[in-house]
C-alpha cells in the first residue's frame, strides 16, 4: 500500500496495493493527494478487518444481483468515499463502526433486520464503555443505514431507540483552584485557564488552539471564536472580554509581537495541539489531587455565570450552544452557596402548629397527655 504522484495526468495521485485474495496489483487514481490518502486509509482498514471484500463480485450486467449482495462493509466504504470526511473524522468513523462491522459487516444490507440491530445494541450496551460513547457509535450506524436506504441499497428499516446518554458529572474548579493552577502552570497554561474559565472557549484544536491575534479586538474588547461545528447556524461567536482582563490581553499581545507568535495559546512561539502533559504537571505542582479536566474550565464558566444571576439563554450564546438545555444538562454544577441561597429564600415560619411537633415519650406507667 502506497501513494505516488504521476505528473501530467488529470488524476495524478495514485493509491496502489496488492489484492490480498488474488495477489495482483490494484490501484485507484485521484485528483488530490488528500483524496488518495483517505482512500489509502480505507484500503488498509479493509485489508486488516475484511479481506473477503476484495473478492471479485458478479459479472457486469447483473446489477440487480450485485445490489442484492451489497454487504454493510461495502456500503460503508461507499458511504465514506461519497462523504469525503477529513482524515481525523475518518479515523473516528472507523472506530465507531468497528464493532458493528465485525458483527454485521459481511451481511447483505437487505438482509439486516430489526432483530439484528436489537442484538447488536444489547451487546454494545454490555461492554465496559460509557453509555454516551455507545449512543454515539450506534448513531453512526443509524446514519449509514439511512444513507443505504436513500441510495436504494435496502428497504427502510426502523432503527432501535438509542440508549440515553448518561453523562458523568464533574465538579468544576473553584476560584481558589484556578488561582493555584495559574500560579503553578506554564505561561500557556495560564492562557488556557483565562480563555476557558473567563471566556468559555472550548479547550482543544476545535476552538481555543485555533485562536490567533486576528480574532482579538482589544479596542472593542471582543474575542471572535470560530465554532467547533456544534451549532451550524452560528459558525462563529463574539465573546466580550472582561474590562479587568484587557490589560492582560494587551500584555500578551505585546509579548507575542516581539517573538512573532500568531496564536493566543502557544509554547515558545509554536502553536500547541495538546496540553495533556503540561496540564497534569500543573495540577501536581499546584497540589491538586482531585481530577480536573481542561474542559472543566467551561463548566466553571457556565456555573459561575448562572450562580451570579445570568440567564441561561445568554450563557448558551456565550458558549456557542444552540439550546439552553445543553447548559443545564452538561455544565451547571449547583454549588453550596446556591443551595444555601435557595433554602434561605423560603418564607419564615413564626408559629409551628402543635400537630407538627413531635410528642414526648410518656413516663412508664403514666398515660401520655395529648
């Protein structure tokens, strides 16, 4: 398996491999290197997990019989080829479909029944995997089967109800913990904390690590965040920068102009793609032993805003969510001060009726007086 460029051709990039069944050289041509790399990934997956798919099908002219013999594996490869996912998305797609393909990949899609899907769902739910992950993997299979129906490869099939996603609840870092992390962390970790806990930016390459100084407007005190495709109706959003943080952002900008750094979060001038190790070291140096994820910075952002009376809709817009329900489901952690404020808001009871008071136990041999 390899990729080569043949200059002077309409489709210069060629992916070639040896058929594991016949041993003969086969190839496919593409206009761009990216398309060839994607197809190369698919061929490697087929060779590793489904060598039978390399067997030659029926003779040309028998289109009906060939369509009847289309397996789920074959349909899925066609689905990936049509959708043209990115390399990262293809890896996630293949990981999600690995077990369904192991169980149903060699089965013709027209023969897949609701019972097959129910059995597959039960087996996947029995695995030591979070329910949210299982739900996501089953949803990929459901999308593929719907695509097969739209292509005419199979009849419409009712998919089993997806399992509920039981997301793990995390306690967001307190202001004291955030201060400790910033004191012990490297400069780029300090920026991560500020952008996550004070601006609600998603930590990672989807949002935070993409931010450049072109996305910062210090004159208006705004941060333009390019969305993580969570809300397609809002590909970007503007987050106001707190007035008290503007001098800090200006200091960062001056320092980065001297070094030539273009990204807000960088390590020695170079953009970062992961902070896993540096985050762990920062927690250790700060003396924090409980688990705190970088993503919990967004939880702290939402929780503190709600605790200070900001309405859910505004919080959702600041965080780039299309539905306020996401905030209540995944982000808000009801702090002790909120619980205390809730019970203190109850009206005072100045007189408790006698029937609500516990009766004292009567002495032995005496009757209890009502």
